[in-house]
């Protein structure tokens, strides 16, 4: 959501090649979702995981292309909130910033719970039951992340560039050795609500996958001001989406192939601890930077728009910890993931509305299709939430 130094570099080239834009799209999308989502989607959908991933990738790539073509002729790069605000009015910008500020706190609670699940799985050899043990560990991880966010610590640019590669490597290893794996049949777990199967579980997985899709909107910062043609923009988005698809579908396929029967014998304890420790370290780094991002978004809602204070960062941290309580229920992680998913759907829907109102015939038609797809996802997910 925030313009990065790499985005500035691409804009300053004057006419970015498709490969540069593709790199921006891939870097914007690939993140903590590589670690969190394969296990969640597999736990919810089983053999239908690849279909859920494919549906999300098609919709996400379409949203990214829609936004890229919508802002192609605009001079000033902007966040998604700034873009819809310029096209629809200040209320739209405040709506996007508001939902993202709240949703990011739920997202960090979900990340911390997943890390806690990995660590408890390493200790027990199987995914743990939801409860206070996972809550205390998740809260401890959140406290560490928020405490770091309150310090002047900054991750070097080189670390931020390498982090998605490290996250992908750790995610691949976790998928290959099925960490945290699947619980025995009927056993409660934080990865999936009990008794939710078939279409309901599939739609819940598809909705939760928008957590892994936060970042498709990076094009609103990367494309404007480049004077790139429509063909170059479309090619860059398509190439970036293809890269994202290779990573996510590859991880999902490895997860599915390595999953085996629920309750199977776990991998050796040293390997479990190594993978859980690596996943926790990477996820903590995302919590650390995302807490600050949530504070920056919340600060934009204030009249002065000043940089976030330490008090605001601390308030975001408290909200993350409050959301963590939801993780104590069965299937708590995908329910927490619906927070950032709802924010992404809101922002993308407003982008589609802007395309319908301000775009040409092609953008208008695409905007209508995106709105229908987003509305269908929401409507068909609600019954599964009632069951959960």
C-alpha cells in the first residue's frame, strides 16, 4: 500500500520496461502470505486448494490490471486510498485508510497465531488445540514485535529486498515437510473451523486468501508518471501476476503433495524446531514492519496527517493483542485473516467503482465484472461464517 524506494526508482526511469513493473507487482504481493496461507487453505479445502488459489490469482491479477490502466495517465503516484480519493472524493480515501488501519491489526494477530501454532507443533509433534497456550505465545510474539516497532530500529533496504526471498524459501521448506501440518480427523485446530466442509470451507478459504493478495494495488504507486503505454503496462502486470502464480501455486502443490494423511507421524523434532524457528523469525519481521504501516495509515486519518506518534504505534499494538483473543476459538486464524481480506475487498471494490465512473468502455466493463466477483465472494462466504 505504501510507495517503496523501489517504486520510486522505477518511476524515475521515465518509461519502465514490463520487467520492472512485473518486479513491483511480485514484490508487492509476495510476503507473509507465502508462509501463512498454504496451511490454512489446505486445512480448509483439502484437495480443492489449487482451485481456490487459482480463482484468487485470476481475480487479483484482474484487479491489478484494472487499477494499473485506470491510473496510467495520471501524473502523481499515490496509495490505493489516495487514488480512489482523487477519483471518487475524500470520503473514499478515508474509507480505505480506515478499514486498512483496523484490518492490519487483525492481520498481525493472525500472523502471530500462526507462528505460535508452528512453535507449539514443533513441541508437540502435531497442530495444537486452540486455547490459552497458543494465546499466551501469540501475545508474547506480538509484544516483541510492537516493542521493536516503538524503537528507532529500521530494517536496511537490502534486508527488505531479501525478505520475500527468505520468506519464500522458508515457506517452501515448511510446505515440503508439512509444518505445521494437519490435525487428526475431528481434532480442533486454529487452522480451520470444525464441521465446515465443502462449498462453505472453499468460499471461506477464497475470502481469506485476500490476505495474501494485499499488494495487487502497488500499481497505483508504480505506474503513474511513467508515460508507459497500455500494452507495456498490461504486459508488466501480466508478467508480475505470472510470477506470483508460480510461487503461490507451487507452494500449494508442494503442501498438497507433502501433506499426507492427517495425524501421520511427524518429522524429526530438530527439523520441526528449525523450520518453526525460521518461520517465526520471518513472521516477526513482518509484524514489526506492519505495525508501523498500520500506524502510518491511521495517522493519515487525522486532520494534520502528521507522522505516527509512539502512542499511536502502541495503540495499534494493543489492538493487535485484543484481536489475538479471537484465535482461541477453533479456526481462529482464518477468521482473523478475514480482517485484512475485508479491507482488500473494500479497497478493490472502490477502485472498480472508480473505473466504472471514470474509465473508458473497456475499464467500465472490467470494473463491473470485478464488482460482481467481489460481491459474489462476500455473499457466498457469509453462510460459512454462520456455520463457523
